[in-house]
């Protein structure tokens, strides 16, 4: 950390969507804890929600109204804002900049801010049931039309901020492409890749002997994102081929539970599990599996890697980062059932052949995703 960054004594982390008992273990909470680990005073700044009335926060928190209070922000040496690069935050960012306070925007993009439109749209169109396919077609069409109109506002936000943090190297490349294509290549210097940190209870969890177990975690009710019905097809076919493996499906699944036939007790549809239980399940599993059509930084995949799992999933931006060139997993060639099934089978064969060392996997990712390192990286984007 250089001399200028040591002058930062107080930081505000602005996140309007904060929910108690949800976001402490997610990126915003762990970024805050990372700054606290560095000895920096930090406050979460968020809007009022009823559940905050009885909340006892593990860090400083200030609740604000939608009206921007300039006096509040003058107390801070640095502001970090989670905006998803949405234009609605531009006025807020400008207010902070007008107060001569540096601001870093964390702009998770879920990989969809790109030109030309990525090939995954064809899989979004084919998603089941058909009414969701129609919904996705309309969404894609709207995206193409609106993209050019939003471009000016997007560039304005990047220009206003001191730095923009993206969730994966590929997401950064996508945004750099847009800036170059629009003639704003000078703004590329503001872009940085910083992964999201993982919670200490994951980092400190003792590694266990791995079972022939696959775990997949998502809000499965979000079909159009999570590729839920393809997941069902893949798991049903996989368990017919590999009868020596168990599969545990974790997460909200009101709409898929009845559609997945359990195979000889080897497929368990568990629903929501608290974080502590989820860690236990990941620690036992060999492989973490995600069929998502789009994601930003998939925290459950990051946690599973820190617990010694290998990974297989779709060819989306952050998953290239997680597979680390094939060293820690296999990416499917596309988003289809056969592509995902084949990548899952490859992973089981690699485990059969002793290609993976869970301790090596866990140590690599625990070192890379440690929260104080991530917090320090935020400071280094502008100091």
C-alpha cells in the first residue's frame, strides 16, 4: 500500500440494496470487513428498510433518505459505490465528485454489457417453458434498442468516477470494447478487475475428505438466468451414466422440485440452506456445477473453490476466471444439455484419475480471494 492510500482513514461503502443477515457474507459485507482488517474506519451507507429497525450491525452503518446529504459525505476520504453501472447513480456520483471526494464504482455487469450481442442469446431464446423464451426475446430486443441510448450515460458514469471495478477479466475486456468502439478509449485506464472476497468462515473451514458428490447452488426459480430446466436434464442423464455419484441441488426451487425425479436416492433437492450448512455441503463435494446463462461474480462457485472443489459450468465471463485455464475446472462449449453433460463427465474422470488436489485448489483460491487483499486492491485503483 503506497503513502497516499495510508492517508485514507474513513471510507463509505454505498449499497442501497443491503439486507440484514443476507449481505454480510456477500461481497459488500466482506469488502467492509476487509477494510476493517486493514485498520480503516468504514461505514455502510444504505436506505431505510423495516428490517433494519432491530438490526445489530457488525460494522458501522448509516441510513439515509433518497435526498443526497452533502454534509454526510464530507466525513469520508473515499467512497465505494455499488452501482451495476446503472445510469440512475450518475447524479449521486457527480455530487460526491463535486465535494472533491474520490469515488470508486463497483460495476458488476453480469457479462451482458457487450457489443455485439453475445451468442448466449440463442440459448436464452430456447429456454423452457416457451413463455420465458418469449420474455427473453423481448428482453434482448429491448437491450439492443436501449443499449445505444444508455451508452452516453454509461460513458458519463465512467468519466465521473475515479475508477471502475469489474468482476472478471472478460467483463473488463467487454467494457473496454464498448469504450473503444464508441471512441472513448482514453477511459479504459479507469477500468480494473478485482474479484469479490470470500467470508472468513469459508476461509477457515477445515478441508474434508471428498465424496463422489456434485453440488449445484442457485435460485432455480430464476429460469431465464440459471438455465434451470437444462440443469434438470443434465442431472437426470448424468446419474444414469455415473451411478457412483450423488448430486445435491441447493437453493429456491418451488418450480423445479416436482419436475426432477430423484434417482435411487442419489439426487437430493434440498431447497434453501443457511450459509453454515452450505459450507459443510461444499466441503464434502468434489465438483461445483453451474449451468447459468449469465452471472456476474458467482459467490457460491468462489466459496466452493476455497473449499477444494473443482468447477464446471457454462462459458460466461467470470467462469473463465474460475476455471483458470482449465487448471481448476472445465467449461462447457456452450449452454446446451450435451455440452454441460460432457463437461461434467470430464470433471468426474479427472477426479477418478487423481488430477485434483483439494488442498492445492483451496489454498490457491483462499490466497486470491482473501478479503483484506481485496480491500487493499480497491485502494490501489486510485492511490
